[in-house]
């Protein structure tokens, strides 16, 4: 009974969510597209001509928003272990982004070019056990950071979803070691009850 009530409450919140309605009306695959649009507008993250990689991209809302922002001269690469329907103007690569075969596919698609911005809106599959879920998020975030450091061009930027809790401060410290500036963001489109924030790491250090 409790699960049924919870499911009904979630469904009601979902169908009445203004960003869900807006996404449906404007052709975005998820309400998450507005998180990226708000973050990008605030920090001027996305510019015409940029090369962007979207990690854990399915269902594709962030890739859609990025594609619109970078324009015809820009490039967007979407990576996800899940199958993802094509997005116009986006190169979709199915695979685990820390597997060699996926990295080779991305490298071939990039043609040796470095990346301006790495995005990660990934969340772990939740178990309901806070300590385990936090550990899963941290593992994903560290993998995304490792990817970003390897593929970004000098002074490139990295945007990653984060959850405050055990390991959060240590992860922020890792970001500060690799980037010149680290800021915390909570876009309006993030649900207020959600513990998620976004960490924006600007200016990759140590590459020339």
C-alpha cells in the first residue's frame, strides 16, 4: 500500500511539474534539459563552435540543449551504456565510457581533437541505502573526472552532478587540484527537495 501511494504521489508530481510540461511542449526528451540551459546561461558554458562530450547522456535532454547552443560548427558527443535514440546533429556512442572500446570509438569520432566541455548528469541506480548510494555516486563522479582530465583541452571545463554527503568534500578537493576554479550550482529546474547540486570546475590545470 505504501509503495502504491508513493508511486501515485511521484506520478502526480511528474505530470504536474512545469518543467515536464515545458519539455513536452518544446520537444526535449527530459526536464533535465532546463537544468543545463540554466547552468549554461549563468556561467556562459556553451558557446557556438565548441566540442562537448555528454557522459551518461540517455535519454538525451542535455545533448539536445548542448547541440542547440554549439550550433552547426560545434560538435556534441553523447555516451551512454544504454541504447539511446539518435539526436539530430549529435554523435551517439553506446558503451561504458571507461571501457577501452568506447574510448577508442570516441577518439576516432573526435579525430584527435580535444574537448572544450565535459558534462556528467549521471546518477547511480539507487538502493535506498544512503551510504551505498553515496559511494556509487562518488565512484561515477571520479570516473567522470578522470575522463575529463584526459580529454579536455587546456583550460577546459567540467560540469558534474553531485550529492552532498560522505566523500563530497574530498571530491571537491580533487576538483580543485585539477582545475583553477570550482563552484557549486543549484539550477532552478532542480527539484527543491533533491539533494543534488552541480559542481562546475573551470580551467583545467597542467596541460599545455
